[in-house]
C-alpha cells in the first residue's frame, strides 16, 4: 500500500511539474511577443505628424485614398526605428531575425505590412524627399491598395509601415496642397557613404516576394535602403486539378474539393511552411504538425483564396 501511494504521489508530482513547465514556456512566449515590440514612443510626435501630413497630402494630390493611422503599425514603426537594424547598413530584417510580415504580427497587426526605412536625413521633409526620389519608396507611399499607416523615428532613423487592414486606427489628416520637395537626388555608386539604404515596399495583395532596386539618396549622409517590392506572382496551372507553386509566398484560389487541410496539401509534402486565409472576421491559420489549438484552419474549400508559404517550389495536385 505504501509503495502504491508513493508511486501515485510521484506521478502527481511529475504531472504538476510538467504543467508548470508548459505554463512557464507559454508565459515566456507571451512575454517575448510583448517585449519584442515593446516601445514607449508609439504615439506620434511633431516630426512624425509632419511626415504623416506630407504622405497624406501627396496621396491626395495623386488621387490615392486616405490612410488611417494604425496604433499597431505605429508601434511597429517606432520599435523598428530604434532597432540596430535601422542603422547603416540598413536592413528590413530586424535584430531578432524578423522580416516586416512577422514583425507586424508580433506587434498585434492582423496582416502583413510593407516598410520604408531611412537613416541620416536631418528632417521629416528631407527623408520624405529621399523616399519620393526613389521609385520603390514612392510606390509604397502612393500605393492605392493600402488602408493603414504607421510612422516612427528615433533621432534621424525613420521607419514607415503600410498595411491592408484597418485595425481601428484614426483617419490620417489630408490636405489639397501637395508637399514641396527641397532635395535634389544624386546618383552614388554602391558602397559610398551616401548610398541609399534598403526600404521595403509592401505586398499589393498579400504576403510578398520581392524584387530589389537601389534608391537614390537626396543628400549626405542620409541613407535609404534598397527597396523591397513585394509582388504576388500568378501561379501557372499544370493540370485541370493543380498548379505550380513557387518558393516563397503564393496567393491561390483553391479549386479542388472541400478537404481537411493536411489532405488537400498532401502532394506538396514538407514544402508547406504555413497557410492563412481571411474568413471575413478573423485570420485562420494552418502550420503543419502543430496541435489543433494552433491550427484554426481545418479545411480547404473551393473558391476561397489562401496565402501559402512554400519552402521550395512544387506542383500541387488536388
């Protein structure tokens, strides 16, 4: 009897320790997500409001829709502007290894986000002029498919994020008078102190694949970054019941029968990294091998669009 009680006690102790370990891991993960986007400068100061007015006026002058100021994109931009990745050499991949799409999610935004970054220009106007002198950055600022914006700066380090989702932000100010440009860009060979740093242009529909161009600086020592211009390639059909998937991000409209996700994606094997879709109210997700409480997307349904991240190219048959 004594041995039985001892075994039961040990089993209960082990279960309690396992539960504590799981709770601790979840707590650390939750804390990580908050800390990895924690900033005390998410509100817009006078320089950021000046930048917002420049963007709003320019969009209005080009007939583009007004943007709402997203608190989550503001937090994302403020965090990025103070991160070491926003110092030369500039990078859209932050010091924690996150691209803008993942960083947007960590900061509470419900979709991916595009990004412009710059360093070294003495004012909001000079930074704006540098972005507008670069085709990739300009395209981001004037893209009519964006509905939300976030702006952050730390000293002369700037970040601007754009998104497709209105997550409850306030309307941005508009003006009928376009901003004036004071800087004249000059071409500078790569590697020089005035070389344009990397910026990011956002997906025009969804999570991106990118082409890069080199931006022209407007003055020394200001730097932009090579623009990251996401596009959504149109997959080519390989058969009546399948399509060719590229490495990276794919936006596809499923035309097969309603099936559990793992069965519908079976022909893609281990190439699938994740799947997302919007049901009109929430983002549903599927990560291969993850438990049900992580995977909120249960089935693929015909006529529904899905974002599918691929580790490698593959032919999808269903």
